[in-house]
C-alpha cells in the first residue's frame, strides 16, 4: 500500500511516519520547498496549499498518479478541505484519515498533549471513525493531531 503524509516540512510528519511502523511505501508531501538533505532516501511529492480552492481535486490527482491508497493530512486547512471530499476519495479507493466534517470543529486546537492514536475504523473507543488524534490520559479528551 502507498501512504501519503502531508506537512513534510514539519517534525510531526516524521513522527507519524515512525509511528506507522509499516513496510508500506510512505510518501511525504508539502507545498513548501524542502532541502535535499531532508529528502535523502525519501519519496517526496509537491502538493498545493490546503487553502487552495482546488486543493482536494489536485491532491486526488496526485494520489491517483502515484497509487496512493491512504492519506494522512497534518495541516488543519488540509483536514478541513479533505473532510468535504471524503466520499469522492472513497469512491476512488483512497482512504482519507480525517473525521467526518461535522466533527472537525470540536477537534481542532484544544492545546492537549498526550498519546497519539491512529484510528482507522468505527469500533474503537469514543473517537471519530478515522483520523490521527492526541488523547489526554488524565481527562480522556482528544483532538486532531495537526501541525497548526
């Protein structure tokens, strides 16, 4: 399986890559330019900014061109744009690791610190159906794992 993680210019992307601990092919992507030393031995894709009105459609093209089957967006503007396009990506067999758009506003920027949980199905905990979350051990509150 080919996996795409956005926000390649941030430490969170590499942290998530290590957490996935998979033999799958992982592509890192960003709209920012990266130094060659960072890209050494890594697959990098250039993507548009999540604020672009056509972000979801352009990312879909990148995914189809590269055989991407799962996408982990790490910038909040990417999460918001892709939540609107979940059904479209699902129709092409690409799983967007973002919760349903109705749940996103309550999951952003709570300032929590805690354990990272990757959720890929509906039958786990009290978390939304899919996404990457930070779960506070003391309060059991959670938020989306994003770079912004």
